[in-house]
């Protein structure tokens, strides 16, 4: 099949685009507003985008019901801080509960029955049961052009200033995702859990100008 996105004339009962970019890791984002009230929300437009320093991004699509930016975006821009909590199979139901649209100031973590713990370097708290947390300081936002203003996206970038990794998810000094079982978003209402991995060594045929840096980065990952 073939279709042009401007017309969106794919002829299918559901838009297939998000099923063509999978899997997407879930950034479970904690922020605080000006009054110090915590907000917790998941975003499937999320990823790591740099290493020196470590950088992450999450993207909010659309606006809050009151017409302003969504809480996570507004809070990160206002306070300059946010936390990424890893979403896992064991926390799938709680993560899903926090995805509901709620009024500003509502404590999503409390509604989902989640205990929160203080962060070290930033104000937003962390989801206690999550095995990995990334404390971040806001870097910048990019407002993306949109054909529908109500569906406009804002990409929020932040530098990771510290990382929390629960000791029991380490195996021989490496983060063991088979112990964590992180979940990711697919298309429609579908999700996936990582339960097995495989290894492939990067080919060494031909050397790029930055091969020394590439090898050093590979050693660190």
C-alpha cells in the first residue's frame, strides 16, 4: 500500500503511522509546578539523544484541556528540572493510569498508588518501584510546525545530571534488561516488553574519521 500523509488516505480503519516507528521507549516523566506539586505522565515519544553530557528528549503532542502546554512540558520549562522513571512490565498498570487526562495539580502518582522518593539533585521526586531514574536539568524546547494547531508537538530536551540504578538489576556490572523487562509503546493500544536480547559486534571493515571516538563510546556502553 501507499499513501501521502497530507491526505492521510490510507484507507485503513486506524492510522498506521505509529505502528511503523516501533518500538518506542516510554519516558515516564516527573515534574513539579511553581507551587512544588508533583506531576507524573508517560510519553512514548522519548529517547536518549546524546552522551557528552548524557541527554534525553520527550515530546508532548497537543495541549492541555485549558489550552496551555501540557503539565510536563510547562513544568520542565518553568522550573528547569524533570526526572525520567523507567516504565517496566511490573509497573504497566500504574503507568497506564497516569496517562489519563487530569486537571492541573492532580497527583497522578497518588491516584495510581505509587510511592515516591526524593531525588538527589533536582526537585521532582522519583517513582520508588522503578528500577532506573534519570535526574535531568532542562536544556531547551523545540516547537514543531503542525498542520493542526491542536496536535502541535513540543520536544523537550534535558541533560542527565545523575542516574539511579537499582543494584538487583545489574548482572556482572551491566544493566540487565531481562531482569527489568522495560516496556515500550507500539501502534494503536499495543505495548511490548523486552524479555530477551541478542548481541552483534559492530563490523571493523573500513575505518571512519571518528573511529577512535566510536570505539571509546562502544567500550562505555
